[in-house]
């Protein structure tokens, strides 16, 4: 279970980082949220496609 917490922390950090970078580049909260959600969608796709092995 300890490995699972690292995955969750990594996903959260990656999404937050995507939102910050998006906001800095576009100066729009909406685009920042969209990019954060797209980051989560990519992670879900990756997990479904390749698993967490």
C-alpha cells in the first residue's frame, strides 16, 4: 500500500504542476483547470492501458 501513496502523490503533484504552468503561460484559471483535468485523463488512460505494475 505504501507504493500506492507514492502514485497518488505523483499524480496530484503532476496535475498541480500542469495547472500552475498553464496559468503562468495563459493567465487564465479556466485553461489551468482544463489542463489539470487533461493530466488526470492521461493518467487514467495510462493506468488502464499499462497498469501499475
